[in-house]
């Protein structure tokens, strides 16, 4: 049931005592909606600046910058009694784990549900318009949520991000059940909570992720790495996102030309004269450091054997046909990581396949025989 915004109480939380009281209310609810707002466009190390909760009766805005201790929320996120409804939960979960160490159980993701149902438009705004005729104002999508005080219209925007999630979940769950896809959805909701800690690590080798990095010679790649580390240092000192210091494209282009003189920086279209003036000396020092460093080569990934590639192709073809039959995206039928795991293992028996599908038992029970047949068609290891 959808409760109008004007009939829903808004609760602002910026004091520890109030947080404790709100945590008790949320813990007592059977279902709550959750969203977060971060300042990724405005800080070197982004952080969660606001957490929005909604129950059927109230909307809550938790000002995380005003509260030093958010631990009262931990048991709620890790509860198997209170269902937490997110939209596109992955980013929220990563941020909440990174900043507060929260762990998660018992989730429902409305975007994943919509994908499983085969919808082409799975954005939050599209779903609100489809089910409730509500149009979201995107004005504050790129707002600085780390700035205080927050404007009243920003708070209203944030409130809307969680307010409709519970009734949206009710619609989507009903459709999943009617389509015979509820168990599959539950499997994907459980998978959301696994491996979150692996996504929060950074490395000096992240410069290889820049577009064009792997096209450079090993000597120029060493220059790019030096430039990348210089930019990280500047971004951290200024508390700005790295891309707002110098663009990725500019770093790669500087590495490509490996300038010997500062004046060469002014010919780059990707680097403004203002930035060349401001950082020119430091850029040239980073270039010199990179030229004197050992050459850098991309991380080596061993090419799979032909039998593995054959099984990958066979499994992809099977899931494509199966997805078309079910009217869902192919990766809903068999997620990519599971497909690759099976292809590399090349199971010969159902028991071996079951071991490779340990985290997707419903898919094993529903598709196991077909998957094993596809593996057999693709070939086995010698």
C-alpha cells in the first residue's frame, strides 16, 4: 500500500540519543527501505553523508556527518528478521561496509528484481513512473551531500529515494512469484551480501585501469604510473576526486609524449593551460621519475586452454537461448562468474557441477542437467 508523502512523518536524526531510539524502531519493523547519499564527486575519499530509511509509517534521514557512532544500525543490517529493500544495492553495501564495517543479511533489490522480470528500463525513476506515475526530479543526483546545512529540497529528494521502495517491492515480489522466478531472485539477493570486502581495496597498479594504459610501451607505462601516483598525492592533499585534479585522458597523453620540457604540456588538448601552469613542475618531475623507473608490464593473465574456451562458448550459447525462452537477460540465467567457474572446472558428473554451483543451488536444481549437457558439448579437460 502506497502512503502519500504528505501523510508520512519525516524524522531527522543528528543526535546519538535519537539514533538509538530510531534504531529500536527500525529493528522492530518487518520491512524497511534503505538508500544512501555519498560525496564521491567532491572528495578524494568519498564517504556516506546521509542514510535514508523508510518504514510504512515514517521516513528517516540519518545525518552520518553529525554522528560519530553509527553502530546501533549494525544489527539491523545484519538481521535476518527485518527485510531491507534497496534499489541497486551493490554500491550502497560497498560504501556502508567501507565506512562502518556493516555486514548484511536478508535483502531485496528492486533493480535486480526488475532485471529478473526482463524489464528493459530498470532505473529507480523508470520503475516509479511505471508503478506509481511518479516522476523523479534528477536535479540533486550530483549534489554535494557532504555540504552542511543541506537545503530543504535536497532533503525532500533524499526522502523520495527510500519512500517508495516498500510498495515497489510488493509489486515486484508478486510478479516474481507469479512468473515462477521468486527462488531465483532470492538466490541473487543472497549473493549481493557476499564478497563485499573484496571490492574496497585499492592498489598502485590501478593505473592499468585507465583507458589507453595497456597500449603504452613498458617504458611509457612506467611514466603513466608515476603520473598516476602524483595525481593521487595531489587529490588526497586537496580532498578532491582524482579526476577533478587532472583527467585520466591527460595522464595517458602526457605518458604518450613523455615530454622533456614543460612547454610541451601546453600542446595537449586534454590539459588546460591553467593546469599546466599549476602543476607543470610537478608533472615534469613525475615524468622524469617514471623514465628512471623500471618498465611496467600489464598483469599477465594466462590464456585459457582451448577446451576451457570451448566450454565458455557452449555455456554462453546455452544461457542465451535459455534467457530468450524465459524472457530474461542471459546473465540472469547463469551469472558470469559462475559460468566461468564451471568452464574452468569442466565437471563430468552432477556432483562435481554442484560443487561449482555451491552459491546458486536453485539454479543447479533447475538447470543443472542442461548445464552439464552444455559442458559436455563444449568438451572436457584431458
